């Protein structure tokens, strides 16, 4: 049988630590080897205990969860990270740090259980310096939790002020959309250009969802999509669109 995951719990609220300890005993497959109530002590405990998994609060005084995660990532054998927080606004930074999951408080046992399953599945994987720099998945607020959306499932991304809207499932006829706190320009820089192309200041498209380019006259072009809709191509992006079509 596999050894249980050696787990460190980090939270500045004693009651939150106690609740996580109870949930960990219920879930099984975990061995809680220590707890910490602030970022500095979390790093000391992690150095001494060499945990496989850290359940990490996001907002703590002085050194917060992101700071702890960045420091742990520099170690020779970084643990798997599951953020456990009351705030959904740090998800973008969390997936940049290759966190296993992002669980919102109050923590439901089944939700934490799914996060632990992901950590177990990742056991033994080594982070590679040659790993892709492009975003592979998003965490988006959905009801009372954060939902994982694979980048490969996103058809279109539209800017909405300080947010972007991810459109998913249009090809299957079951279109859904999710809001993510991120700018379209910031997101463009982190998307694989072989998979996505920006054709308007407020729109990024999956390349394989584009079925053709249409000239609407007076120098105006549109991209025709697989679902029958069309997106006007901004003049700034027209050369890029034509290069995609080999023109």
C-alpha cells in the first residue's frame, strides 16, 4: 500500500487548523505531521518535516500563502500545495505556482477529498524546468467553489472590464461561460500562441474554432467560427489573421 501523504497544515486561525485536522482524519490517506500559524513558521516546519503536501491558507500576516508557496517552490523537493482560503481572487497567482488545487472556505469534506485525490495522483511527479510556460488550466469561481477549466476546452475569451469571460463547450452545443479576474492582455501573454490567437482588442479565439476569414468590404474582415458566429477582426490584428491563413 502507498504511504500516506505527510501533510503540513498552515493557517493563522486555530479553529481552521483544528477543522482541517478533523477533515484529514476523515478522508484518510494523510498523516498530519505538523501545523503552523504563520508564513515564517510554515517554512521552518516544512524544512524540518519535509512534507509531501501542504494545506496552505492564503491570507496571513507578514508572509502570506503566496510568499510561502514561492519559497517552497525553490526547494530541492517542493511539496504539493493545496490552497485553502476564504478568498477566490488569488486563483490566477495560485495556478502560476503549480498548486494542486484551490479550495474555498468553509471547506466541504468532499471538496477537500477531491483536492487530496489530485495530490495523490501527482505523487512522484517531478517538476521539470522544460515544462510548458503556457497556461494549461484555469480556476474560475463557480457557485461556492472554484472550478477547473482546461485551456484546451476554451473556445473564446472576451474582455469585460477588469475581467475576462471564458466561453466553453460551444462546439458540443452546451455553451457555458465563466468570469475570471484577469485582463485580456495579461492572459494573452500566458496562452499558447499555437492554440490561441487574439483577433480584436477584446477577443481571443481558439485557432481550431476558426473555419474561415470573411471580407466584409471597406477593409473590414471577420473570422467565421465553427458554431456559425463571426468575430470582427481589429485592424491591428488583421495582418496576424492573414498570416494564420497563409496570406
